[in-house]
């Protein structure tokens, strides 16, 4: 079992990554569904950066939307988070969920090749399970987030060893009599 210090560091690091992502003018999106298992799980938070289509390569995970994406159950275009599996000579992309045995274009998830104007961005990192807190009943999610923050702040305040931090004693040179 990891030490409390390691857990506190991990939580603080995740919070730092989220803040850093927002500072870089990126945005986030919650993963819904299982099409990207085992790479992405439902409830993961992906951080997405806007990119030029020419910088996207086979193997990158991208987010694309209308007019390339199909329609969701509610009738609106559904953004899709899938991996690029091919790039044609026109710079159009073929995509596929890691857990799917077919391409998006083959079954209507996408209306055709993904064009540069449909790309919302590329996934730059994933924060596993963090969005599951947001899906908890109202109020409970805020309580859990507050407890996590209090644990991290309290742990840092206590110096990580359960004892309050103490100032180092000042070294004083002995008086010289003359």
C-alpha cells in the first residue's frame, strides 16, 4: 500500500496538472462509453489541446465533432474521442475506438473521413476517474472534493510526518571576550 505521503503527492500532482492544463488554454472533456478501453475508461477526464491538423499523426487520440460526427441519442452531433488509425493523402483522418473492431467511418460513428474543420483537439493527458466525483449525487461530490483538498493541505501543513512543522533554531556564534 502506498504511503500517505505518496498519496498526498499524487493528489496534489493531479490538481497541479488540471490547473496547468487550464493555464495552457486547453480544455477538458469527460469520457463516456467504453469504446476506448483499456486506454480510456468511462469517467476519465481528458485534457485536450487545440492543434493544427497537420500535426496529427496515426496513433494520436483526437476529439472531433460536427459535421463529421454522427448524431447522439438526443439528436445533437456527438463529439467523439477516438484514435487516428489512418491519414489519407488529402490530410483526412480515419478513426477508431481502441475497443472497437471497426472504424468510425465503417459503422456511421463518423459521417465520413474526419476533415480538419471537424477536429476539436488532441488528447494530451488523462486524469483517471476524476470525473466520477462529479457524477456523484449533488452535494456529495463537493464534500469529497473538499475532503481531498483538506487532506492535501493538512498533510502539507503537518510536514508530511504527522508533526507540525517547527522552525529551525538559529545558530548564534559564541561571544568572543577580549
